[in-house]
């Protein structure tokens, strides 16, 4: 019995110490971001806020191309394209939809919309799907280059969107204005909360509300590379052409699972100026943003988080390294991007340590023996517990604050249980990500492991669609030319 008790005590002590130190370091890291954000807000109080009314007029006119890569998106692509055509407030744009020859359902759904409006260009790639999203975007890039050369048009900006996105009516106006001054423009992404899956789908809302209102703001202010969200972003074609020239013709890396993240860092390394644009539409704080439903089930969420974790924290480390020498702010941000697997291990150990600690205390109490590692008898352990409790309370309060700012008080309250849901999703996704990464190291080709998408019912917004026009469909050979 004494030996068993010693083992329980040792496990409780070591796991709790490991978790406490790890949580403390992670909490200090997050607190540093919060403090920098507060200082930025204080400094920015004297500056005029960027709003639709204060946007500078475009320096030159030009066409905007919207890229939408679609694989197995029959359920959403029609609604997304119809809504975009009804909402976009811009005189000169064209939407390029990339599809696969073996995905007849998506082709038919997109073609049905394209028949009504010539601004939709359907591009059928040369290879069966799924490949990767980056490969599909490369197909769209070459189709655009051919169209520009044939028509004598110089596209001003390339906008990336996902097949499930609900676009903002004024976003092309924002891109048209800011792309004159920046090579990359990223809008906020605000996930829609699925009322029937509030815990799972809502935790994305919490994470993006904080990330796209605070973390990227701090990141860009420090001069670190701005990772793109893969949607709601505009890129100057000249910059993409420079990357394409260096890669043998393709600007997007078809071997990447998170081409958007890597592209943002690559653009920063080339010296391309980027801006994270929070453009207010009213005095209430509403901003021009992209909205979409994110996964609402644990299974789908784990699949998506697995891909993100593999592409950013594991494979992304190999592919992008640490960037420019002595760019310490950028190194810090990349370290934060890659800490997810370690953070998950620390969380898992913490969740194991707490019941172990309780078991050890109960066993000692039952036997009438004092617990030798009680927190209250160890000053270092006590103050570490106090610090972690304070940091956790601060983290939860911050999460609620940013969620409430974007979604209101009710969702801010829901952010508390969703914090645990997000941790659970990450803990399940982490070992899957490691397995996927090991497979990639052994030569497995990356595949577009997409999740099922939903599109909201926006029937009132469908009114006022443009008149019918001839369908424009690119041929099967619209690949790399």
C-alpha cells in the first residue's frame, strides 16, 4: 500500500508541476499580447477610425477577380454565388469558380448561376479532385491570366473566398481603395453561430472574434508577417506574379495544406505591405467582414483543426522556418503559431493532474496521513496556483469581452463553456495531426480534406439578381496551360 501511495503522490506532484509551469508560461505569453493591444488602443484613440466614409477613393480603376475554389460544394455554391452577385456593390468584377471534372454536382450548381450572369466564369480543371485548394487556385490563376491577355484587361486585385462565404456588400469597395496602397488586404472573418450546434460552431466565433480583433492587430503593429485567412483577402496580381515566376508558374503552393497561412508569410518576406482592415460601417462598431458557418459537429471540427494544426504548427514549421534573421517580433508570432501541439499536451496533462491530485488527497485523508505535497504547504506551488488562476480568469474575461463585442452578451456568456469545447477539439485533433504529419514525411500526397459546409437561408437578400446572361465556362484544359 505504501508503494502504491508513493506512486500516486509522485504522479500527482509531477503532472501538476509540469502542467502548472506550462500553463503559466502560456498565460504570460497571452498576457503580453493583451498588454500590447491595450497600449495600441490607447495610442490609436487620437487617430481617425477607418470607416466606409473615410476610405480614400481608388487611385485607378480596374477589374477585381474573385477566386472561389470548390470541391464537393453542391450544397452551398449556388447560394454563395447568387448572394455574392446580389450583394457586391462594384462596377467591375468577375467571379472565377474552380471545379473538378469528376464533381458533376458542383459543376451543375455553379453553371445554373453562371447562366444568369456573365460575371461568373466556371473553370473546370484538368485533374480529378480532390487535389488541394492551392492546386485549384492555381487553375484559376492561369484562367485569369489568359482572360486578361485575350481581353487586354489589367486585373487590379485578386480576392479569395470560400464556397460557403456570405460576402459583405461593401468589401470590393474596400479592396478597390486599399489595394492601391497595400499589396495585401485582409478583412475580419466572423463565423456564424449555428443555433443548433452552439457549443461546437460557436467556439469558432469566440476564437475568430479574439484573433481578428486583437491578435492580428498586434501582429501587424509589431511588423510580423500577417497570415492570410484564405478568405476575405485581396492580393495585388503583380505580387502573385512574382511568386509564380519563382515557383515555375504557380503562385499557390499545391503541396501545402494551409496555403493561405504560408502565402501571407511569404508575401511579408518579399516586403509586400499588408493591412488588416477593420473598416467600420456605422458608429456601433460593425465592420466589413466575411461571415460563414464553420463545422457544427465534433467530428467535422476535429477534421478541420487537424488540418490547421498539421499545416501550421507541424508541416508549416518545416516549410516556412523562422523567416528573416533578427526579425524577433516575427519569430515570436511564428512561435505562437507553432505552440498548439505543446499546448495541447500541457492541457491534457492538466486534465489528468487534477483528478490525480484529488485522489491523492482523498487517499491520505482516508488513511489519516498528511499529504506531503499539499499546495498550501509549498509557497512556490501556492503562488503558481494563484498566478495560473488569475491568468485563467483574465483569459476567460478577455474571450468573453471580444465575443460580446462582435456577437452580443448572450454569446459572450456561451463563450465560457465553449472554451472547454475548444480545448477538447484541440486535444482530439493533436494526435491526428501528428499521424497526418508523419504520413506526409513518408511521402503521402496532401489531399483536400474538406469539411461539410452549410449556407444560411438568405432568401430576402436574393432579390435584385442581375439579368440573365450567357454562361461562361472555361474548358477542361484550364490548368497550367
